[in-house]
C-alpha cells in the first residue's frame, strides 16, 4: 500500500477516558476534542488536556473551535502538546493564521458543504486555495448551527480534482465510509476521514448519546476504513 492510499482516521467528540482508550486501541490516527460550549460534545480546555495526556506518541490531539478568540485558542494549545487546531466556524484565513501564531501550528479548516444539489455550487477548489496554509480541508455537511449533525452531503458532486489534502466528515458510519473513500480519494492529494456521531452509543430508544462512544462501533469503523484501503489501492 503506498502512502497516498492509507486513509488517516480521526475519532471526534470524545469526552471520556474509556473512549479515548478505545479509539487508540482501534488504531485511530487522531482524537478530536470539541472546544465549543454550545456543542453537546463540548469539553473544557482543562478536560481536553486531561484526556489528551492519555494519548501515546504519534497520535494527534485535534482541538475543534468555532469562532473563538485567538487568545483562547493560543492559551488552550499551550496546555496540549502537539495539538492540531480545527477551525469550524466563519474564520478567515487571516484569523486562522493569527490563532496559530502565523501558521506555526498545524491547522485544518472545515468547509461546510450544502446538502443535496447545493453541493454542486460550492467552489471547493477556490476554498482550498483561499486556505492554502491549512494542513487539510475538512468536508462537513452544512446544517443549521455548526457541525454536520450526522448528515452526509452528496460526495459525487465534489470537484474532480482538488489540490489539497482532504478530510471527509459528516454522516460517516462503518456502513458507508468505504463508499465515501472510493468517491473522494481520487479527487484530492490524500484523504482522511473524521467520525463522531457514527460511532456513538445509543439509548433504549435508539437515539444517540452524544459524546458517549461505542467501542465496538469504533473498531468496526476502523476496520471498514482499512478494508476500503485494500480495495481502492
């Protein structure tokens, strides 16, 4: 398998020690912590730092912010060694640079892709150029508020050639991530995937317990990604 065909995996929205440990054991490459108070998966900077200390070497903590002040982002990053910043709001390229100390810290910019046919009108090529200092562009579904809400946009409507590393997110599950990889990988430099609601536990009514992960689903998701890597190489 060449390097470009290995899909990196981020498990996002973790709030508990056992879920961090499960993601690490399953083989995740990155662990996401939501630093956005309005999110049901939010954790404080102190809690994110506490959880991040469980990570072994070479697994990246990713800190998700939405329209946060640069001072808050910089202060949080000083608490968590080796963190990548994920901008998930309306931040400009200049604001991203300021919050990452003139791009000295790696960062990812989320692109909110409209659902349905609206995805066709999103100029991802221009977006990637506008945020060319980002380590990657994360593709999430545009829903009310911020975050994908477990929704998947139409992957087939993305441009055929995007000069960027992409992270596919929004509505991914163990059942559909392989299809997403097959659709999106040929369109970009390299591909990663980012899952949150698709690996969460559910209550007795089948409703997701936001921020509470199901270790079996995490392992199934990672296995599905690795299977896709084998079939799309």
